[in-house]
C-alpha cells in the first residue's frame, strides 16, 4: 500500500480507502468487521462512513453503519490505527427521520449530528468531518446545469465554518472536508479560511471514474493548487465498469440488480462507454477493475480512492489495483475513449 498526504495536515492516508455504505444493508455486522480486518491487513488506514449510511437510506437502518464500525473499535481497541472520516447530512425532505427532514449546516444541527456520530462510532474524535452535500440548491448528484432557486434559505458558509471550528477547538474533530461540492463552494470555504481564523478544508469527496470525469472541469485545479485533494467515490460506477452488467445482465445480489434507485451509470451512453473500457482492458491484458481504479490513482490531485464491496472476494480483488499502474499508452487510449464519449454519466 502507498500513502498520500491529507491536505496540509501532515496525516498520511492510504491510496485506497474503505467505503462502508453497504454495512448494515448488503453486509451484516460480521461481514462488515471482516472487511475492516482485510482492509487494515492490506495496509488501508482510511475508513469513510456517514451518519445516514447504509444506502439505500431507510429509517430503520439509518446510523447502522457507524454502529458497526464503533463495535469493531470496541472489540479490538484499534481506533488509533484508523484515519476515520464521517459525514453530516445536508438538507433533504426525503430523509424525515434525520432531524425531522430539516437538516441544515447550522451549529445546532451539526452539533446534534456530530454527537450522534461520536456515540455510534464509540470514539471521542473524528479525524475528518465532512459535509455530505451542500446546504443550498446547486448542481450536485448528476445535475450539470445550474438553476438558481426562486426562493431559498440563505446559505452562510462562514457560520457553518465557525460551527466546525468550535468542534475542532473542542478536540472532537481534527480536520474538515466537503463532499458533493462545486467549485464555488470549495473555493469560497478556502477563501473564508484564508481571511479569518477558521478551519481549512483539507479534502473534497466527489464521484470520479471513467464514466464521470466532470471533476476535472472545474475542481481538479483547485484540489491540486490548494491542497484540498479529491477523495474519489464510485470508482467503478456502481460496478458498471467491471463489465458485469454488459448486455443487460443483472447478476443476482448485485447492487443495481437489487435496487431500482441506482440508475446513474446504466444510461445507454454509459453502458456503451463501459463496454469500450472493458474491451480496452481486455486488449491490454489488465482486469477492468484494476484499470478503472488505477486510472484514478494516476491523478496527482487525488488523495484516496474509496473502494466498497459486498464480498471478501470483491474487496481483495479491488485492493490489488495498486499493483497495476497504467502506462502512458494505456492512459492515452483511455483518453481517446473519453474524447469520443465524454462524461456519459455525470
């Protein structure tokens, strides 16, 4: 395993991090603990979760993922071996069981979120505390065109940063990050930190994969120049880039087979692009999983790639990606496909 710096913190995180949104839905607690064991044995030291996990979100399972991780810490006392990240839910009436569906990035709501996460995780501090999505209507989760809202509650980023600063000063949070954020949001937070005595954003967790390279358009330069590196999620496009959904296949137990909500990467153009990438991997004698993940690791503005799995076999296979760096010719061939079918699944 190799490691990269988390912003300007001096903390080294593994190039591959463990994503946990299946814990409590597709994976029971025994399987979750086994995945953590395997990941750490492979050199992974970075685990990411969120207060609303697992996904798909449900009232009866909300928070179960953090509880599973907390129980793992309690069982073995290895909290110090992990750089632990979690996320506070943003606004969303579709989550009525989280602060009455009125979750905002205010001091009151963030305090409630943090206290609950600390309790479930069985720890007294979070290494990286992230805002799961912006506290304002903007183009996230696949929406590319920005449409100003006719009416919206004012977004005061400075107030949010001051709330987070209170957590840092109290020793409950070491560093802060953003997630599903836009260039305006990231740069605004960085500017506020530079002007005042406020915590600096050290990372941004957004989707990034061969089917969705939209991060490169406006965010990559900021991440690179401002040392706010990308924590890339969905590196395999919900598994589409493995090729297992080709020709309409729906493997039993696979995420897209089980849940109708995961349609982001199954659009016709996305499936066509995936076929092209899988074919390129075959021509290049490399597994498509390893090619897809190693492509992300070839970007210097990436801090870590979050890999998730529903089986030990999948997890071990994903972890092997670091053994297959991509050569210049293969990277050029990937860019050729991207030029023909750019960002089919933003």
